[in-house]
C-alpha cells in the first residue's frame, strides 16, 4: 500500500511538473494603417468610350461578397459585385430600365435594394439574387441619396426635399421632413 501511495505521488508530481507551463497564446498583431497591406482594384466601364467611372457607395457582406454602385459619364445606374476573385457588372439597367443608383443596402446578396432616381422621381429596386425588380408603386418626386440598415433590420432611405423612407421587411413607409 505504501508503494502504491508513493507511485501515485510520483505520477501526480510528474503530471504537475509537466503541466506547469500551459503554453502561450499568440499575441495578436495590431497594425497601424501605414503597416497594413492595402490593395487596389480597377473597374472598367462597360462602354469603351467612357472616360469616367466613379463609385459612390459600397456594401460588404463578407470579403467574398462586396457590392459597389456608381456612375460613368456614358451610362448610369452601375452596380458591380465582387465574389472574392473578380468583379462583375450587375444587370440592373437591363432589368429595370434607365435610372441613377446612388446607394445600395440590404440583408444579403439575395435580398438587396438599390436607391436613386429615374426621371423626376425617386427610384427603388429589389434584387433577389437573379434579377432586379423596380418598386412600381412609388410616385414620389426627388432623388434618394443614402440608405442604411438599423439594428432591428429595418432599411432607411433618405433624399432630396426631405424624403424619408423606412422598409420594415414587408413594405416601404413614406415620410417627409418638412423643410420650412
């Protein structure tokens, strides 16, 4: 019995000594912006005669799911998608006709909204992952300039002349800030 106690004590002591160092976790490296590796990519206008292509807004769901919108001097309503390997132009113009897209917001690449103007009226279109569909029941003069999603998941859009819209995942609710 005494031999057994000594053996257990030796094993326990050996275990405690061998587990004395729990190892070290890697120290996270926090870089300043000057130490970071920045990369650049260049989009080309779909029309070779274009001399300007200006991206206005960006929406990032992940490093492999990035959307940007902007305009060129030739065409309007440009939306591009990055899949982690390459950029591809969205077919929004072919799906909904002429418009100017000022911003994009949404829940995923299969539930995305674009806002801007078409003619004298605001423009809203929804993307379901396959095609763009114009929000047709809106007949509001003006231009939507910005969109954002709140913590509850509502989308908000605002624009010229005090136009405010809220999307509660079911419908767009229209409001207007009175400017006087």
